[in-house]
C-alpha cells in the first residue's frame, strides 16, 4: 500500500530543521491514520538525507496495537514538503 501525503508548511523562506521536519512528518502520518479510523503510536522515526533536500527513513510503531514499520521518503525542496510512506509487509 503506497500512501502519498502532501504537507503544506509555511517556511517563511527558511529551511525546516531536521528535528522539526521529523516532528511534522511523524504528526502528518499519525493524523492520516487517525482520519482513517486507526490509532498509530510512533516509537521512532529515523530520517537520513539521501540527496539534496530529500530524506529517506523508517518509522516504527504500533498501528491499532500491532507492530508496524513504514518506509518513508521526504522531499523538502520548496515552500512545502511531500511525504510518501509505505507499510512494510
């Protein structure tokens, strides 16, 4: 299952720190799952810069009480950022 989530972030011309980016990505995924009737408790999100302003990482946690792992990619090249994540099977 591939889910695409576009998070519009007003950056006022400055880059988002990696910590803030981590927080916003985590919250966006949690909010998405909540809107679809699920409860996601995030244990950890590890993002690493892949090239330019792109990041790849792994989010781990519990979705409705079951352990889950998501592969996450982030494109932070602009005044907004795009997050894609896929649940590992």
